[in-house]
């Protein structure tokens, strides 16, 4: 039995895994202690739970438990990493290199850094969404203190060449930070093998709870420090004050453990469903995958359906929950800056859908989604004057449109 | 965003979708909007010898509100004289479809499409082109 609408927006957030909820529940009820209370069993219990979660997470990303700084989520981790490094390493330089397709939590933090007098280089991506390593090398100056490149993109799922980037950073003595929110728990992420110095990730993108995330901060080769962005009790080795969110942290820990245990089997199943969905949808005329299909997360597919408008399409696919490449609830229709960075025209960027599968997605749901999208695209093309012109062989670029 | 029931109705069952023969002298065509902006409307009217609009068709590339605005416009156009059609105001469409402020441009586009179609008809039939208010978007 299908329950509608079907959730295929797992890059936005994932449902909580019941195993995670079970692990968290005691810490929302009886075991409510403050992990910083050193004087009684309530505090000890909480601290023990937090320490255990640290180990579970460390085991997933191959680091020491001491290198995990708990935060409220990936946005905070991004802010802490970039602003914290900028402040801590001010004497070494003020230049940061990042990429135009980063998440807003990175881009807007970099804008903030620029206001503080820092210099930021925004690398372009090619039509597959990948950066050019040569361009990265050329962007490095003697003032460069940080390279910030996301592990995998949230809109198109494209995975950047992380090991090559970290090798360049290491060679030039620059710290490498990666926003790995979409990657951790989905694909193998190993901070040692990948050469990562700082890494942001979040609970709710990996079947854990919202409101909790972490920043990995390397302690050896090199020892990395970030200046705290919140003043207070000096929790988390002085880098992030604030009473620890014990149930959230327990949930993040459990989510990490489950991810490690199930990743191989999950990935195989999810990738097969994603591939089938994509193959079927690409049988629709004038439909295109956005971004590299070679270097990509196994559960993501971003497809543009030409001559169909994104918001109309969203309305037509109301029985599936997906994202559109068009921020269309605002007065000005803003196409996705990520798709634009790939070189897509505005109309193709507007007409894209992002599908994000999860470990809870079923074959029946994919069957339904395929039919539903095919029908919606066909219906809207019947309504579309652009489709009619295309079918008549009229070059749409030859028409003088009244821009409005 | 929540759509009104009327928008959903027009989106689900659009009225008068289709194409009239733009080569005919008594057919006026209005093509407005731009693909980059996310909406393009094509509205056509067929006019009889008494200046009465006997048929109206549309095709729209756009959001639900744009589709509904043009679908509603074709309903209103049928049976009106050309002069009566010129008096159709976008705010009437906003009211009928309960469009929120961010979707008012859809109604403006529909009004533009009506006026552009009428002008096309006028020019084809040797009547002077009417001055259209430009770019209210």
C-alpha cells in the first residue's frame, strides 16, 4: 500500500530511523542529566552517553573521538570552521578559497569574512559541477589559510575530487575544510585517507535528529584550532560553548553506527532504484541529467524537463515530495545558482526536479514516481506554447521575448 | 505555497487549451512573457463580423497561477465584444482566483496577452494599433 505523497526529498532531510529514536528516548525521559555535571550520576550517565556517541561517530569517519566538536547542525559547523579558522590563523593570512556551488551556509559565511576584510576566491565549476584542480592551485597565494570545498553537492549530488584537493592543500601548507553534510553516512568518508582537516556534517541528513551536527577538527598533523564563535562555559575543548544536546548527540551517534553497518547494502539497493528512476525519466523527450553521473552520490538525481516550467511541474507532481531548481515562491523567480553555475540556461534551471532517495524508499514508490512525473510532464507540455513551437521546429532563441 | 481552489481547478482542468489558425484574418494572437522569466502565455481570439469573440484558446508555460489566469481569461473572452474584452482588468483575475501578491504578475501577463491578441487582430484588419502600457512587471 502506498501512502501519498511519497517522500523523495531526502537531501533536504531524512526521516528519523526508528533505531535512532529508540536510542534517544531514554535521554529525553529518565536520563536527562547535564553532561557537564560532574557531581552526580545524572551527569555521569549523560557524559558517558556523549562519549559513546563520539566513538560511534569517530568510527564512521575514521578519526579520534576527541576530534569531534558537537554543534547544532551543519550550518553552525560551517560557520565555526570558516570564521574560527579566519580568526585563529589571522597572523598567517586572510585568504580563503571556496566554490560557487557551495551551500549558502558556506557562501554567506564567506561573504561575512569579506566584510571583515578577508579575501575570498570563488572557484567556478565545469558543466558537470566539478572544480578544476589547476584553477585551485593557481588561486593559492601566500595569504591563503583555508580551502573550503564541499564533499558532495546538495542539489546535484556531485562529489568533488576530495583527495586531490587535500593533497594540494597539504603540499602548500593550507588547511582543508569540507562541508560533508550530504556525504557522511551515505558514502565512505575517511578523514585520514581523504586528508581532511575540518569537516562539517549533520544528524538529520543521515536518519538522525534535527538540531544536532558536528565539526571534525584534526588534532594531529597538523593540530588544528578554531576560535570559538560563542562565548560561555568552554564546552567541547573550548571551541563550542553551550550545554550539550545529549539526546540529539546520542541520536547522531546511533545514526553513525547504523550508517556504518548498513551503508554497503543500503547503497547497493538505493543506487539501483535511483538508476531505474533516472533511466525511465530520461526516456521522456528533451530531459537531461544535471551534473556528473560518474562522480555522484548514489541516492540523488537532478533532471531538467525542457519546455516545462518548474513551479507548474511541482504542482503537477503533487503526490511526490521533491525539490525544484527554481525558488519560485519569491516574487522574482530565481533559478538555482548551482544549476546556473553548471552553465544551464534559466529555463532549463527552472524546469528541474531533484530526487533524493533514502533507505526507506521502496520499489513501489519509484514505480509510482516514474508514472507520476511522466504524466505531469506530458500534461504540461500539452499546455506549453514553447513545446508546440519546439515541435514545429521554431528556434526559441530567434524569438524576441518581452523580458519582464 | 497554498493555491486557491479555483487555481487548482483551472490547473487540473484547464479550459480552452489549444491553437487557432494564426494565418486567419479574424484570429488575433498574443504571445507574452519570456522563457527565462518562467512564464510564457499564448492567447488567441477568433472574432466574427460583429466584433464578437466567438472562440478563445490558450497555451501557457508557467506556474499554476499563470495557467489558471490564462485559462480564466479565455472563459471570460468568449462571447464578449472586442471592446468589452479590452476592459478586462488584471485585478479582476486576481480577485476571481484569489491570487497572492507574489502571483499578481500572472494576472498582469494574462491582461497583456488579451491586449496583445486584440492588437494583432486590429492590425490584421487595418485598424490602428492601440497603445499598450509597457512593462508593469
